[in-house]
């Protein structure tokens, strides 16, 4: 059944949900969920935000633009490939001048399309290393710092409905995102005794310029038609849920995977 497209709601005003928090966000220099969540956490009063990405030019542009809008003293940027443990450590070190990491948002991931019959070990391994093992590296590194500080903390991971349901050509991405969900649940139990919460969001279709560039109009129309509202989410709609999970409003939630879509399990 194809759904009639519903209008996009108005942008939600901020309510200082992250006042005086220091937030670190991976894969934050593009035009999708990562950049949307950075903007939201700054709007929500974060004391400082450290953004990481592998694309140095885009990262520098994002830092400059955000600094001009929200204050250069509230934004820092570090080139970070989450497959490199030293770069993950450097990203988190950049949070120290803001008082240390309070919230870690693990947004980095890599997709692709290939049948399991043609998929190479390299394609499989690259997607798993960035999307799943990269999230693990960030949880481990941020968790160690949060435990050392003794002030608790929050982590929010970006999963996907692909981790719940089958989709052609997505075996590696589905396995990685299902792994992120399982990692979220297990890490939450490991870290609970330290007052650290770990949750995840599971979006389906969030519209941004890069997606529009690499996806045909026909496929986008088909994907939108599957959604309850007949449209893709705006990246800020997903970011809003991530901010909720990062805030004290979700203080008794941990190990949860929240579907930000109409295509949950």
C-alpha cells in the first residue's frame, strides 16, 4: 500500500535539554543525521561539541559554520576514522578542554549494495569495521573516560531498521546494524554500574542531499510510499530522538533501540 505524503512538521524549538553537557559526534560533517544532531545539541545548550569525520575539508567547513552561528568557543573538530583506535582517542581528547565527554553519539557507518553471491570479503569487512566495530571502539574509548571521571554519561548509537528486516543487497549492512543493536543492549548492562546509559535509534529513511544524489527518483518514491506518513524523515526528526536519549528525560532508559520509523520489527 502506498501512503499519501503528509506534510513535514514545523521545526521543534529547543528547551535546553543538554545544558552544560559536552557532546562528541562521529561522522558529523555531512548533510545527514550527524550534522543535524550536532546542530540540535548546540541549540539544546551543550557547553561544547566535538565533531569528527574522515573528510577534512567538509569537517573544517562545518566547524567554521557552526562556530560562526553558535560561538567558536563551543565547537571543535578532529579528523577521525573510527577504524583507527588512535584517531578515536584523539577525538575524545578534544573534549577535555570542555570538561570531558558527557554524551557520545556514534553516528559513523558505511553502506553499500551487493548480493551475498558477489560480495567480497573486503566489502563485507569494510562495512562491518566502520559500522559495527567502529561503534564498539567509540563505546570502549568513551566508556573508559566516563568511568574515570566518575560522573556517569550517555551514549547514543545509530542503528537502522535494516538490522530488523531483510532487504536485497544489504547483508553486510544489515549484519552490522543488527550488531549495533546487540552491542547497545550488552554495553548498557556492562556500563550500568558506572551510571552510564547506552541506547540507540533505528531510523528507516531520512532525506538529505547525498541520499538524493545516489538514489533514483523511482526508488525514493517507492521507499517513501512504504512509510506511515508517506514521506522520508527529516534528519532533524531523527536527531530529536537522539537528543531525547542523550538528555535526562530518558534517565531510566538503557539498552533500548528506539525505532524512528514505521518499519520496526
